[in-house]
C-alpha cells in the first residue's frame, strides 16, 4: 500500500523546484510576462532566472519571445499549452497529497 509520502517521489522535478514552480504559477495567471517582472516577482538574479527559463523552455513548458520595445531588447515568457496542463496537474497532485496526508495514519514504527 502506498502512502502520500511515496507519491512525493513521483512529482515532476522540473515543475516542483521552488523557483520554477514560482515562475510557472505566476505565468498561469497571465497571458505573458516580461523578464523584469519575473525577476522582481521571484527575487532571482538575471543569471538564475535565465537558467530556470532555459530549463523550462527545453522541457517545452514555456515559450520565450525575444523582441525589441522601441530600441530596447525585451524578453517575454508565456506558458505553453503543455506548461499550462503541467502546472494545473501539479497543483492538483499537491492538493491530493495534502489531503491524503491528513487522512493517513502511521502504522508500525511510528508514535502517535
């Protein structure tokens, strides 16, 4: 019999990493966001945010658009369809895990 704790190992590590989870969650509430907005929101450095976005793009969870606004370069990020499905499914899995843990009772080797 599996426990809620066994299911934690099955979470998508690309999505579950805290910085990427923050990025994907933020993007799930808007059509797209620019790089500076995501930096302010997450508190990540330019390099860190760039590395996380690269990993998310390689996993086909986000789409990245590099363009110019006036004469300044701008980077916009949006969830791909796969990204939207993954973040919604991830939050549902976490909620199910939380509910399962509430109703789980320890057996051998645990004190109550």
